[in-house]
C-alpha cells in the first residue's frame, strides 16, 4: 500500500474532504507512511479538529466553515469521506481527481477482499461471513462501514489474509476498483438526500460489481428487479452467482432436494441443508445466510464448518433483536429499519405483531407499500412519531386503516403508548421505517433508548 500511495500521491496536492472517523484514519496513515505529501483537510465543523494531534501536525492546512472550499479544482487528488455529498455541496471539481479510502484500499487489496453492500442486511451478512471464515480457521479481518476503517487494517494484512468489508453506497460512489467477491443484497429507496436521483444511488451500489475483472465473483439476489435492470444496462466482466435460482439453473445458488447448493463450472457445491439452523428470524435473513455460505465456499470453507457457523451466529444489536419478555409482552428492537421494506420484512418475520412503532426523520420516502401492508394486515396498534410518523399517521387515516392509530411528536411518548396498548402475551416491535436524525444521532442511539424506556417502565 505504501508503494502504491507513494506512486500516485508523490508531488501532488491532496485534499482530505471530511474529517470524521475515516478522514482521521486516512490522515494518520499518510503522515506515518507518506510524510512528504502536501495535505489539506477540510471539514465544515471546526470542532472536528479539536484535540486531534494529527490535524495540527506541521504543514497540514485545515479548512473549516469560514474557509471551506467550494472550488476543488486546485487539488490533484481529493480523498472524499463517505459522509460528504458533492451533489449537496455544489462544489466544482475535476471528476478524475475524486477518490476515497475504499478505492485506494481496493486498488491494492481487492483480490483478498469480500465486499458486501445492499440497502438492508449488509451488516448482518458481513458479520456472518466473518464469523464463518473465523470458524473455518482462516486469517480474516473485518472493517469498512462498520468496524475499523479499512486503512486501520493495513498493518495486519499478510498475503494469506481475507478481508471482509461492509461497503455503503457512499463508500462505493467514486470507486474504480472492486473486491474479488462482491455481494449486492438488495436495492430500496434510501439516502435520497445524498444523491441527485434514485438511479445515482443504485449506480453507486453497483460499482461493487461494475469494476470487477474476469475471474472475480458477483453474488446477488436474483429476485431483485432493480439489480436485474442494472445488470442488463451495465454489463460486467465477473462470474455471476445469482441467489436463489430455480432448480434447472446452470449457475448460482439454488435449492435442490434437501440441500442448498452452488453451481459453478457445471459442478454442484453443497452449502447447507435445506432446513439449516439459523438464529435470525425472517426469510430475508435465510436468503442472506445462503449468500454468506456461498461466499465462504468460494474461500474453500467446508460445508460442515459453514453449517456450524451459521447455526451459532447471534443476531446483531438493533436488527430484529429480541429484548425480552416483560410482564408477558415480547419486545423486539429493529431500530436499523429506516425504509418501509425493512419494517414490512420485520413484521413478516415476527408474525403476529400486536404493536409497531413507526416514524422519525422524514426524508420523503414513499410509504404507500407500508400503508397498504398495514391496511391488509393484522397489526392491532400503530404508534407513530416524528415528522415521518406524522405523514404515515395521515396516510393511515386517509386509507381507512382499521388498526388503532396514534401519533406522538416525541419518541419516548410513543414508546410509552406502545407499552400501554400492547396486550399481555402480545408482541411490541420498534421498526421505524425512517431515519433517526430528528431526535438521535444514529439508529444505535434510538435502539438503546427504546430498550431503556422499556426496562425503566417496568420498575
């Protein structure tokens, strides 16, 4: 990595755009390994530099709110952090100058990397692949969108190391390199405030496959029409392994008889038994587990190790997480749900759901499918909150949904109402179908607050 960066950065003016977790790790790596690079760091928030020793190193130029650049053409290379939307900044720049920590990392370590993206399920699937590879006694590192920034893994990488990287659309947006094994789980409306259009979001995700080379592998959900459309419109060079295909398919992941198999080079490779054990509820999680099993099989993990690891993998926090049964009521925390499809999948997984809490920050997502689902479903109580919740509440009313519908502007009040109206021996689910940014800094904070309110209410 050091030699590669020295070659492309030598004598260049470099801008690190955005000084969050990933921006800091980029600067630290460059300072320790390419010390003669001319570096400027820019973040609108002056507090981002506070107390950070690296940011105050000699010869580092810091730009914040008062001096934040809008003309980026003077920089030879711009290493953009995931949280920065060039579309929203209205900055002028040379497209060829934009790169990212993800793209620089994949340029060197792509052949050792399994990259996972998708609107929903990527954290669970990434963590499951990492768990399977560990169980199979492979040397493996985990980073990207969750865990460590990729640059912080570099010192631990050997030629034998596998790298599991969860990759967001923001990280993939300007990439020109790709992982050896690329996984695209699904595509739904998300992050529309970051992109010029929905198709731009889809294309950012699809970079994970578009930049692959012959001999690489692309695993994707065969039943997602948007993925199929992207494949038709933007041909790729890699080997395609769609999941789940019909029994007569010639390639991909499929169920045949009592087994889940992968067909590759006209050969059947056993992945899992049909009724494999999984501690994650929901059909979508079973599909993700099959995709994870295929990725592990490509890494030469035996079927027995795959089955054992899949059966022992525990759900991640805030993802259909069972909190407990309190006073007869089962509580589930699915705070990760920020789109309607996720909330619907959660309700399908946990049927019957007596009470659901919906809403939060409103990003203008279309809630028609969610309202239609609730209109035809058996959820007894729908408690809404936040700006998105108010819009859902009005849609539910105008569509004559027969469930009891409530709206509270504050999250805590909504949770307390949900506790109150859920019948004993019933099930109460937080699956908001909306971002958390109206009251919380992220979905984790919202999920933790949900658990706190529930536990405190029982004292």
